[in-house]
C-alpha cells in the first residue's frame, strides 16, 4: 500500500483540507432535503461561535479560490484529485498520467499557491 506523500507547507495543506471539506458540505446541501428537521428547528440553539473552527477566515477561502483559478489547469486538477478524492475518477477520465506525474503536478501547484497566498516577510513583520 502506498503511503501518503509528505506535503508542505503545512498551513496550506490544512487550508486545502478545510476547503475540500467545506465544498463537499456546501454541495451536499443543494440536494433539496432539509439539513434539520423543521419541527425541531426551534429547539436548536443558534451558532455558538462566529468564527470558523478551522481557524481560517472567509477571506482565506476567497483568496484560495482566486489563487486556484490562476493555476495551470493540470496543477489545479492535481490539487483537486488529491484533496477531493470523490472527484478523482472524473479527473482521471479527463487527464491520464502516472502517480509520479500527479505528485509532481500536486507539488508544483502547492508551490504556486504558496507563493500567491503567503505574505511577504516585510508585510507580516509590520503587522506584529
């Protein structure tokens, strides 16, 4: 059994994992079914907190979406193939490549995203 590759940077991998989970959660709500029984809705307390439990903000997700759209298509597909395994078969049907090629494209995409999303050192030093 193949081991999962070690991917860096860790903050970007965490953001992409949260993005994939969030996109799956959002797409499953569009099925026309209630997510909560309407009769019990009045007994459910409101949101307990106003921040994202992953630690990422709405702006982080929107910046990620913009950066993903700017990637080369094959690198974007490699990221989708890795972080959204439910889309893997559809991606493999369109783009055929070896596992090593997919891994190279994944790492290239992560490097490109890292350079687009990371603040320059001078910017974050001014914030602190």
